[in-house]
C-alpha cells in the first residue's frame, strides 16, 4: 500500500513508527473515542495523517486483523468459557464448525495440558455468548450434537479482573511486574438496552473496513442508520455511563505469522488456580494486578478441572518466560497467604478469534437458518 506521494508504507510490527502507534492503539484508548486517530496522534506525537496511513496499511496487509470499538459484552449477553471433550478424529472438524458456522462462538482454541492432569481430555476451548433471553445450555447442547462432543463444561465468568491485549507493550514486561493497585472488579450482571440503544451499539461495535478509516470516523456510521452524529455520540455516552464501552483498538494477528513472517506472540497459556471459597475476588484482583495478564477472571472449573476457580491468560514469544511469569504470580499469591490447592497450565495451539455476535436479531436469524424454533432456545423452551 502506498501513501499520497506514492511511497510504499511499512507494515512490519518491528517498524519503529508502527511500534509506537501499536503500543497505544492496541489497548490504551479506553472508553468511547470520538476521534481515535487524533488521540493516537496526540499520545505518540506522530502526525494524524501518518497514523491513519499506517493503520490502513497494516489492516490491508493483515498485520492488524481488525479495527473496532469494543463493548463490555459480559454485561450485554450471557457468556461462558466452554471446554469440549471430543474424540481426537473430530477435533479439527469441530474447531472449523465453531469458527466458521457459529457466530456466537468467539475465541476457538485447541489446547493441551500435561498428560494425567485435571481436564487434559478437554482439548477444544471456546467462548460462547447468547442474548440474555436465550439459554447458554441449549445453545451448547445444539453445538455438542453438531460436532459430536462427548461432553462439555460451561464456565461462565462470575467476575473479571483484567480484560485487554497490548501484546506490543507486553513484550518488554518482566516477571513479577505489577501495579500498585489491585485489578479492578468487573461485574457480569446483564444490563438491559432499549431497541434504539441496540441499533446504535450495533454500528458502534462493527469492525471497520480499510476504506472506512478516516479521521471523521463516526459520521458514516451515523448516516448509515439515519441519525445525527451528536445523537450517536450521546448514545455512546449513555452506554459508557452504563459501563458497556470497552476501548477503541487495533487487534493484531497475534497467533499466525504476518505476511512478512513476523509473530506478535508464539505461545498463549491459560492458567488455572484453585483457591479457598471466599477468596476468589482477592485472588483474582492479585492476578489482575500483574501487567502480563491479558485476561483474568473467576470461573468455576468444577470437578473436571480439580475445582479451579480463578483463571488467567498470558501471551508471549518465549515459553519459559511465560512459565517464569506464572512462577512470579504463584510466589505473589503465596506471599499474601492465599492458599492454592491446585494449579495447571493449558497451552494454546491452533487458534482463531472473532467477536462473538450478541444481537437478539442475529440470534433470531441464526435460529431460522438452522430450522430451530426461537422459543425452544429460551430458558423455558424445549429444544
């Protein structure tokens, strides 16, 4: 891709200007951003036209996989981490189905753990969200039948303590690096929206095409649904006041290599800890304090996973360094007298990531396309 004067624009993550942009644009633009490229320009001291050119070029090349305003969907839809037990011969077909055919499954990862460790037979891991009036269990039952799963374990988040990416920044983080303050506690109670708020939220959260990346980013989205730009801003402010706005972000292709062979990360690890009942929030906040954590949450693993109840995700290019980070977290919990009766690591392999659909209208359309009576997928329905 070339700029206005015909010069080829660098798209490598290692390019100094791109690194500077990405260190901000990945996860430092919190809340609703009326002018995200202007804010990146202000924080990096890079002219805004260069910021836009670089982001467009990296998106077009696949270095950046998506650009979007994120929402805190844990408060908009019923959600869960799901571990699936399948015969090895069905694993990749199930992976493909979850990623390609189910818009409500987001992260899809094949994971491995030490042989004989709790839950090691659960190889396929996904995130699943459904609109609040529908049943996670019934959706999971449908998927299990489709892919031939032997069993599955739903692990909805009770609380969240870290939610971000920032792989460019995290490359420089040393084991044990943590904030002075504990991780914040993010609730997962469902917050109802009006039909107008849903309509505007849909255009706010949809990812941007290369051609849409201009400084006046939101005018075309307001025009699309027939409202003024100020009306869009006002509704975004309402959603932010409800705690539903995440951040504006450029998401890197952090699993597969980019076109020039660069990798943002090579390994991703899902850490499990079992702490005493009543200490889940304290332990989770201590996980969220560590700068390396991209996600940390309270989820109940049940007997299948030795009753673990706090979990977290770390990415990196060096497997031993990831383990060193875990050791530092283990030591920190021990120093605070937070007992850990069991811990484990599930390593990610094949992986695809897409935003989970959460729209009630999209769910209705999905049911129709699969020949499912919409009423059967509610909590009181009969699938």
